[in-house]
């Protein structure tokens, strides 16, 4: 078994169209600076998606893969570029928080839970 701190090189063949797509994505990305970073993240995301979500050792239980409409993603990227958010992930998490954890919605969830006799677990700092 090899040293876990060492990495191994693999070779894949891609056609010109796929390489162009990758290079354009990396060039416009605030998250990836080269093809290898993108490939590692893509392989991890694909495998985790295929095995049922966040089952990998480096993922957290609340991590998920989400497809965002192109116009929304471009808007978020612009906000990141302007410094409103530090990353696309932070912007998406903040949007979800505002949508699902505003006071009226949380109060409604508590009321529904009380009426059904079930408890609701609120996560501090969410």
C-alpha cells in the first residue's frame, strides 16, 4: 500500500470539445485553478452521488450536489467577485438559510410540530 500523503498520476484521454469545456470552466471559476483540481472534485462528487450522497470520508452529512440554473449561478458568481460572499457555496447556504429559517417559517414549523405532537430539532447557528 502506498503512502497516503503521496499522490499518483493517472492519464485520461478527452476530445478537444471536452478539453475546451474544462478549460473555459476553470478559467471562469473562483474555486478551481487548474484541470487537476476540477477533476479531483468532479470524481469525488460523482462517486458520492452514485453511492447515495455524503458517504465519503471527506464530506460532511449536510453536503450535497445541487444544480443551479445558469442565470442564478452567474448572479451568485458576480456577488462572489464583488466580495459579497467568499464562495458560491457560502452564497447558496445563505440563500437556503433565508428561505427556510426566517422567523415566520420557523414559528410555523414549531406550531405544526406541536399540533402533531412531534418535536422539531432546530440546529443552533444554522
